[in-house]
C-alpha cells in the first residue's frame, strides 16, 4: 500500500493546506521558506554595509542609514535566522520522526509558534519603514540610547518580543515531545544525539527567553511611560539593562550552536561509516553547555564598568564553558579516525563547520581574557569572532543539515557537484571577509562605524571583496537547492545510508511518519564490513 | 501513547504531557517576572531608605486585603479541581465561580488603589514624582510595572477560568477529563505566588 | 508511554482549607513582623516567611508534593537559576 507523502496528503489544497497545517513537517518547511527569504534580505544588507566601507570618501550611504543597516542586519540574522534556524526547521521536521512519534506534543501550538514568527518578522521589517526613523541602536538596543533615540525602537523591540514568544513555545513543545512521545524502546541513551542537542536547546529557549522578553517590554515602558529603571536621569542604571539583556543573549548563542552541533553529530558518523565516538560525552556536554552557558553573560560587559570581582568570575566561567565544546570537537575528530570517510556535500560542510567553529571558539577564548578584552571589545575582532561562530558555525551547520536532509524532506536530489563547487567561493570568501576583521579589530578598527581611518583601508577592501565572493557562493548553493526543489531527480529512500529512524521511512515521509510505531536498539550502529 | 497525528482527528489525550506543558509555561512566567525581581533587588539594595519611604506611601490595607482575596481564590480553585475529580460537579462550579469573583474583587481593589495613587500624582513622569528622590521614582516605576504586569495576568487568568466554567457547564470537562481545569488552576496559583512576593516587596518594604 | 489515565491522587478538601488557614496566619505574621520590628529583623522575616508561603502554594495547591521527582527538581532548578542570576548580579553591584 502506498501512502501519499506529507507534501500531498490531507484534505486541503494550495496555500491553506500549508498555513493551516499542524503537521510538524509542513511547519518545518514553512519556517525554512520564510527564513531563506529573510536570510537573503539580511545578506543583502550585509553586502551593502561592505560596499559602504569601500566607498568611504564620500560614503555611499549617510551615517544614519548605515546605523539602520547594522541594526536590521543584526536583528534579522539573529532573531530570524541564527536563533530559530536549526530548531524550527530541522527540530520541527525531524524530532518527532527521530523519536518514533507521529508529531510533536502540541501540534496546534507548533503552528502558533510559526504565526508568531511571521508576525515578528513582519513587524521587524515594518519598523524599518515607519515611525520617524529606522532603529539605529544596533541589535543590542542598549540603554540609555535606546530609550532616548527617535528611531522606531519600540516597534523593533516589540517585534523581537513576539519572535521570543515563538522560540519559547517551540522549546516548550520540544521538551514535552522528548519526555512524552518517545517510542517505548527508545531510552534516553538510545536517542539520536541531535535530539539531545535539541533537548538542551529547548531548556534554554524556555528558561532564558522570558528574561529578554521582560527586558524588551521594559524598554517600551521606558520610552512610553518613563518608568526610570534604565534611565540615569531618574536614578536608573544602564548597566542593569546590559545585565538583563545578556542574561538571555549569552545563553541565546547556545540556542544557536547546540542544534548545529547536533546536526554535525548526525552527519559525521554517517559519512565516516562508524559509530559516534563518546555518545555519553556528547550527550552530557550538550546539557553542560546549556547549564554553564547561563552563567557567563558578564563577559560581554568587561569594559562597561562592572566590578573587578564580577570580571574575574565571569572570565573564569567563560573559560570553563569552552571545555564541553572542545569535548565535542575531540569526539567528532575521534569518530573520523579509522573511519571509511566519504566526502559528499553534507560531510564537506560539516567538516568546514568543525574548522571554522574552532577558530570562532578560540577567538572567543581570547576575548574571554579580561585584559585582551579591554583592547578588542567593540572592535572588528568581536565582529569577526561572532561571524566565525554564527556563520562559520551555525550557518555551516545549517547548510550541512540542509544538504543532508533535503532529499528526505523533499524527495529530490540536488546537484552534488554544484553544492561542492559552491563551497569554494563560500570558504574563500568567508575567510577573506572575517579573518580580515579579526586583524582589523586587533589593529583597533571600531565596530558600527560607517567609515574608517586610512590605515584600515586595505583590510576593509579585502573584507568587502570577500563578502562579494561569499555572497556569490551562497547564491550558487541556495540556487542549486531551489532548482532541485522543482527539477531535481527523485531521491532514493536513504541516499546516504543513514541509520537513524528518519532514514527508515519513505522519502518524503508520509503524513503520520510511521505505519507502526518502531522499536529501536542502540543508536549509530553501522554495518562497517559492508562499507569497506 | 504517541501524540495526535496532524490533520487526523484528535487521538488520545496525554494528561501528563499537557500538565508538563503547563508547568513549562509557568517556568517562563517565573522567569518573566524574575527579570523584574532582579531589577527590584538591585534598586532596593541601592536605594533602601527611599524604597522604605515609597512603601509607606502605599495602602497597606488594600495590599493585605488583596493578599487575602488571592489566597482564598487559590483555595477555591484547588477545591474546584478536587471536586471535579470526585465527580462533584456542583461544588466544582461554585468554587470556580467563587474564584472568578474573587479575581474580579482583586482587580476592583487594584483599580481603587491605583486611582488614588495616580490622583496623588504618584505615577511615572508626574511632576510630583520627578521632584522626589531617585529611589522613590524607581520604587514607583517598579511598583506600576510589576503590579501592572501582575494585573494583566490576573485578567488573563479570569478569562481562562471563565472559559473553564463554561466548559464544565457544557460537559467538556468531566470527572475523567479534567486536565484543562487543573492546568488553568495551576496558572491561577502562580498568579497567587507572584502576589505573595509582591506584597512584602512593595507594601512591607523595609 | 502511559495511556491517558487521570492522576489517581485526589487531595481532600480539608487539606486545602488547612493550608489556606496557615497561609492567612503566615501573612499576618509577616505584616506584624514587618511593622513591629526594626529593619534587619523584618527583612529576615520576609526572607523566611514569603518563600514558605510560596512553597505551601506550590506543594499543596499546585499538587507538587504528589508529582514526580523530575517535576519537583525542574521547579527547584528554575528558582535556583533566578537566585543565581541575582547572586551573580550582586558580584557586580556590591563591588562597584
């Protein structure tokens, strides 16, 4: 008996079939579609910023426009791509399947999450074009500037609040799904490591996001009612804004990276044809990162006027939180050792993730040293660092995941050569762009400046050319996938010979995922004899 | 039992699962108010004397009355759930109705209280308040933010409980299917817990 | 996973009434201590009595006493997180 795939099943047709569907797979695809559009908008703004730095005398855009650019680039990238990216797309699509369930615990709440996401995205874009001026505070909305500036801060901040609601509900749904809907034979230690990663992430989503929620609401209350909590004129302390902001926004970066690490952990064993090295280490390190990561937020404030005592404690904990991340890198590398490695596009991008994330992580450690931080805070060094971890890390992880699970999601194969070819401009452009920033920042180039002094110009030119090359590569990669969506060859059920549950069901999956709820044994068992 | 399939009719309900979901939502509320508690703790430490004076300007009588109202409403909703579990539909409805009524009394008290304070010029950005010491300005800024946010949650709670009242009347909440009522009760109890903390922070500010 | 069986444990009405009376008593104690004693004493009283009241609501009204250990530890973890946030904040505030 052939059941229709989720792409065709159900009674509705056309747009209502998608935007009224509570099927976790369709919701994952809805997120993907929205995100790809928003990502490209934000990439375009980023490229425009790089053009501005090329055209410094006279600059192409007035300074206020540049301020609006970096604000919106940050808001879109962080709140609409890097944060929700892997959980909302791949968490939604794969989590129920990977644990042997038919859907998440609360399917209607899941659809509501997507509605909140779209609402927040629309509000954020609208905030650009309404009010007296677009927001110009940076995505961090620091007080007191954010409570005084005429830009459309309240709307932008409210948009971020709504996006936070989306994140919270997704996390709540995933925790409940993992606790309640695993097939009975799947004990905690038989779960795929992507699920462990999603689990850690979900707890951060639930516990940390409300703090930014209230902080953003307070900015609105300040602007509208003048309650005074962040306003020095009324005795308020702007540093308290920073504390509250980073209490969420630091754990947020672990929301960004944990699922990417989870995806890498699925990809590497498949293409090394070996079981994962150190299952428990990887599982528990995800939880450790989530836990420790909630106590390091002060490292964003080393130059703000925080006490020395706080500086020292936060620095120490920052160094500690690098340990579980490093553990994962060791485990992935050990998995590769004596594996039968096949470098197809998902593996190519996964290996790139490890390399670029390591650079990002190491520069993070550098910044975690209070003395170094005095020199590099608010410079391009920081910008370089976070792009290495957010784009080199989460971004690459997202692309690797997309290349890995695309056939499963859409039943089509993409052109693997094109994906591999795209890798070259992506890798070269990326490093031209962001390694230059590390150097520029170390030399003293401040961030969020629309122009620069002559001694930084060479670095900026290299970076800008890098950005064009990177953008070119991204267009090839995403273009390849877009073409495959409509004209790709039909994908086999299990193109990569993966062993987790998603590869045991038809491609694309049927609406209810499984005919019978499956029974599972130990995870990551590969037939190594056949592979050699 | 696995959860309901997407476009198929609702399958088995997962009582424990929906309770877990509600508790997770309550955690988010704890952290939401938590951010405000963090701010309060910082400013209380810095402006202790001003906070003390601010507290004395509030109406302790209404504060205590509202505390009694909410504590009682917590008891009534708990009894309502227990009654439903035991099949006592009538008691369940009466206690739930009492809870809603007490919630409305709370809001009424709040309205009286706030109008009085606003009438005296004690609101953010008022000329009177701007002339007062910084600590008192922050005290009132936090007072309105925290009791205001709490009040919004009381309104939401009253709405949810009223909806449950209706569900009991229509028999969609029964002796064997009372999870929604219990979850609504959990929400109401948290609203009560937050007020338990707000009372000393503002009305008994030492 | 378990079938959708409602939780078997039912709390008798009397328990709720007794907890309510205790809460009223604690509230009275709180107000009296706050008003009657000097500063430090009131703060300590509040720091003890208030969590106690909250605990009673969590354990009895919200049924936490009869729930699984996992849920109890998650509630504890959430509250502990908040306490840690405040604690770390004071690492900054107290030493500036």
